[in-house]
């Protein structure tokens, strides 16, 4: 799966969870860049992502994610 394809899927998940249609993620996007993306919604986002891609992240993996690009790479590594 290409990063651009993955970003489109993640955009849909973020829009659904955060109930906002104007979200446009890039690899450099962080929680500080998106209104409403806090620690609670982060766990909902991770859960939705895990369900969508059939993967599981450990707590250690989650806290190492610094931006959406890191998340994309983590998903790609787990779905290989």
C-alpha cells in the first residue's frame, strides 16, 4: 500500500472520529495541527485504525508515534 492511499484512508477515519469534514492529513501532521485531536480521541483513532487494518499497536508503539507519517510507516510495517 502506498503512503498516499494510506493517507486517504486515514483522512476518512479522522473525519469520522473527529466529526469534521475539513481534515487534510499529511505525513507531517501532528496532534497539535488538528483541532480536537487529544489523548482521548487519539485512543479512539488508534482503535478505529486497528480495526480497519486488522493490526494491533502496543502502548510503547503508540507513544513513539510523533506524526501521521510515523503512523503510516507503522501500519505499513504491520500489514506487510
